């Protein structure tokens, strides 16, 4: 397979608008409901946990499968194949945020698809990041705060692990993804600071700062665990 074809297929995979399709199936245009975002969080908010979980799973898969299955089909050296895997992942994330099937309009914020990409590239580090994400969500009720915490956690966990450290292409793409997540969450950050961000009521409601402290504590423990494993 030609590398350009693999990247294109990855972009098309990311472009599958699972949230939009779920809304259409339910008779709702999610672009005009809730936050107006075509991501799993808004699906959860508008359509409920079952459909939200299904959309989250689809968004993860559409980021993971191109990274897992397309690079081995590319005629390239093992070293360059890693970079093509990264390129496929980035293309899938871009497709999720700007899907061709919706006329390159605004899609989701890329968190779930990026999660799928990194589950394929660095499964242990991503699993630990997901744990931190879930703890912050359950303790604060803010998915956006959990996403931002996870965006910081992933490159830290990669740099202390045996995946390749700071010289690994995975670290560079994790840092770029982290920056991308912060950019797509600018509005959420402003609402968090103003105290107007949407909050899921079934969480423990510890608040922003205690939940962030819990997340940082888990990150330190996870980094120590990975560093001990490397040693």
C-alpha cells in the first residue's frame, strides 16, 4: 500500500461522524443541542449514557484500527513504519475534528479518537491516562477538566517509560496532541475559570482543584510505576 493511501484511509476513518449519525438516528441535530459539539461528551449529555458510550467506543476504534492495521501494509523500513503509524493516527484525529462527510465542518474535539490512536501506539501509558481521566471525571463531574488532565498526563507517562522517552516520535506527537487538545478546549477552559462549565451531576463533586490534585497525585504514582518498570 502506498503511504499516501494509508493516510487518506485513516483520515476517512476519522471522518466517520458517529455523533452526528447517532443524533440523526434519534431525530436530533447535535450541532444545535447541548454544547453543539459532535463528540461523545455531547452525545452523553443529550442522548444519554448508552448512546454516549457507544459513540465513544466508535470514536476510539476509528483512531485505533488505522494505526494497527495500515502501517504493516506499507512497503517501508521498520523505522519509517513507526512514523507512518503516527501519520495515520494524526490523519484520523484531523478527520474527526474536520470530517469530510460533513463538508469539512466542525466535528468533535478529537479526545476519544486520539485515545484510540495512542491505545494502538502506547497501550499501557494510554490505559493509565484513561484511569486518571476517569478518576477526574468521577470526582469533579467535568469531562473537559479530565480531558485536559489526560492531555498533560500522556506525554509525561511516555517520557518516563520504555516506549522511547523524550527521543521517541510518540513523545513528540503526544506533546502536539496535548497542545491540540488545549486549543480545542479554549472555550471549556474559560467556562471552567468562570464556573459555568457543564457538570455531570452524578459525580462526587469534589470541585475543580481537589479533583485536579487527585489527578496529579495519580499521575505521579503512575509515572513512578512506569519508571520503576523501566529500571
